[in-house]
């Protein structure tokens, strides 16, 4: 299935790699926005910008990126002609390819009107919730857009995370919609992944379900290209989310997250709803902060490979932080990974043919 589409992501040298209309419904307005606004278009038919290198400061300290992800760049590596083209997510699925399920139905009945920026008063699972919604600056309904759910670390919040990762520049670069839920404040670790909290995970599963429902209803989401990405505590949550909501995901990216097993054994049972692509990045044996993220990440790699998922293992030496600068571009790697692993690949990957040059040397495909 992959062979006939390899040209979209793989060049001669090692290099790159439907949703609803924007104007399709008239939901009631009960959500406010007070951050950046958006304009009009391109989706998976438009090109992308570049992404920057981030230093290895602690993920818990809320550092900021060092460079502008929209500076532009070229791909002289192994998988694709241009790291900013739509990649395989811009390709039509082959005949007979797996089809993602429709988004969940909104639990609140009629979706409210969502806006670019910080939204409040969104009812999810019966609770009033908040989230940041970042749209490409020229979004419209002439194309479809990958949708990326992002989950922050234990000392974070949604709008700080927008600034830390340069989310608007990332949305413009990736031609993607990014949503960053705000935690409820109910859990010490922000997200309900500890053995004490996992029984209450329904509160944030409902948030995912209802956000996916309403974003897909209002915007032109490419349902073949829905991803989740999490950092530290958010990486634990995104690992869990891949197990219990993996039927919706084309890819799952954890940065110093994983599947912990200390003290009480596995913190949750691993299930594999489908074979999505997994990128597991962490800082080696010193990646510890309260829990052993090294062991948790190795566990997750084992979960993925044992279930037939394509896995990109990226173990660096930066401990519980982002990799030291100078070895590839981890942020661009994540964006490229999402754009080149649509749902229909079902366990296959163009990266098996080689990694682009901007991928860090500490990454290997499994």
C-alpha cells in the first residue's frame, strides 16, 4: 500500500517526508476568545515554513524556543523533496485503505462557536472547560488541516504553553490546527494518569471527545491526520490517550512521557485499538523527575513495537529536558512525522526507507 505513495514523502536521497466546512454550521455562541485571531487559507494544498531548535532547559521550567519556526529551510536529507509540503497527509488514501471513525458526538448537544485564541465556558462531559485553539493564520475551508492535540507539563498552563512552543508559528508552519486543553485543576499531576487518578480519567477523555467533535464540525479537519503530542506529565497523558482513544489517531508523540510501571506495576493496561505511528523521545537514563521517564519511555517503545506500531525511538542525553542543540531539529521532526503518517498507513512508514537530514542522529526507526 505504501509503495505507490512513497514519492510524496521519499526522494532519491534520504529527505521528507475530510472534515467539515469552516462555514458549515450555526452553533450557539457560548465561548469567548481573547488571544490571537485568524484569517483565511490553504490547508493540505498549501506549503509550510520551517521550525526551530529548542534548548535542553527543564521541561518543567517553562522555557521558550530559541529560534523562529517560520524562518524557512530546505530538506537535504532522506525522505521527501520539501519538509514543509503536505506530505502523505496531503495524498488521497489508496483504495481499500483503513478509514478513521467519525469524530464522537458532542455530549452537550449543539456545539458552541469556537474561536481562535483562548476559549472559556466550553461544556465537556458536563463541566465548564477552557482551551487554547490555534489556527493557521490564513485558515479557510478550501483545504483540510491536520489536527494536533497538545498536552503540557506539570508546571504549565494552556496559554503559557502556546508561548513556550511558539504555537502560532507552528500552526502556520505545519498548516495545522492545534488545540491545547487547560487542565481542570483537579489533579496534582495536571492530567489523570497516576495510579490514584486514573479512575477519574473520564473527565479529560470527555474533553478530548467533545473538542474533537466540535472542532471537526466547525473546521475542515483532515481526519486522516489527527495527532496527539505531550510533554512530561502531558506525555504520560498522551501515552494513555493513545491506548484508550487510539482509534482516532494517525500518530502519537511523547516527549519525556511514556508508560510508567514503578511501585504498583503498569499504571494502566496497554491496549492497541489500531496501529498508529508512535514517536517516543526522551533524555536517556537521567530523564527523571519524580518518576523514571527513561523506564517509562522504554516501556512505551515496547508497547508500540509489540503491537505492530511503526515506532521512531529518539533517546538523547539531555535528561528531563529537550535535546541539547546542534543535532538535528526535534521540533521540525515532530511536525514532519505528523504530516507523513496518515491514518491509512496502518503501521507502515516512509521512514523505513531512511530519515530526513533534519531528524536528530539519536532517532532510529523500529
